[in-house]
C-alpha cells in the first residue's frame, strides 16, 4: 500500500500544471449617429410696449428747444428728472420754470 501512496504522490508531482487561458478584452466606444434637426421658421409678432419715459421738448424764451425726459408714474402721473411729481402731463410753462430759460 505504501507503493500506491508514493506512486500517486509522484504522479501528481509530475503531472502537467493546469492550463491557463488568457482572455483579452477590447473596449469599443460607439457614438450615436448624428441626427439632423430642421427647424421650421417661426412667425414673429410685434408687440409695442409703451416706454416708461416720455421726452417733452420745452421751448425757451429765445425760441430754442430743450428735451426734458419724464418718467411715467402710473395713473396718468409723471415724475420729472429732479424728482418733482406732476399729476398729469406738465405744460411747457411748468417745465420751462425748472429746465428752460
């Protein structure tokens, strides 16, 4: 029996090593196809928004004109360049006192 044990040990010592397999992988990046997008022309709508300011030309005593820009305060009221408040569009005479000569 000792010979069987020694023989089996000797046989496994001389046996070929297990086979190794090498696996090689390759990474492939796939890009999606380019898709063309066609936009339809859009129709444009013009909306007129009232300006928050209004330019008033004041006539001076020598006949020259000077622009005065008034801000709308809502409700038909206006605010002058120096912060003065008008309850309606001011007259040429009112503005000439402050901005004209």
